[in-house]
C-alpha cells in the first residue's frame, strides 16, 4: 500500500465515524504552500495530518514535512499530527508533532507508544 492509498483510507476512517476529511495531494505540485496530506474534522476539531506508509520498520518524516505541517496547523490553531502505517498492519499510528524539531520516525517496534485513531479523537482514552 502506498502513501496515497493510506491517505484515502484515513479519509474514509473519518467518514466512518460521521466526521469529514479531505485528502490534499501535494506530490509533484508546483506550489510550496504548507499543507497536510489529510485534513480531518471531527466534533469541532480539525486534524492536519502528514501521512507516511512503509514496508520497512520506520515511517520517516523529514524537516520539510514537519515544518510545513506545523506551519499549516499554526495557521488554523490546531495540533499537527504525523501518521504512520506499516505494511501488513491495518492500524495507523499517530504522533503529536507540535514539539518535534528534527527529523522523526514512527518505529514499528514502538507501536504501543503512539496514539491509535480512537486515541487521537478521544484523548481521555490514552
């Protein structure tokens, strides 16, 4: 499963819970405007999300990903999130990227330390 397939699946997850979401493809785009891969919305909160898919043990975010995501999230006064999805795993793993200021990876062997989709939407479940 590639990144765009994962983005589409994440959009569907928001709709499955009566939320909404937009996929904002940017690969090959000529614009340098900051924007997330997916902008989800649920119960009054927007979720700007950078999505990475991987068949390896890491979903890596470089500084271009992180800084653009944070800039966009700041512009709408919301929290920026990174989401990782590994091959042969049906779950997404989320990280609050607010305080991350260097390249970062979601690691397959540390999945329990990241938020699930339910924990993203319902922080009291953490």
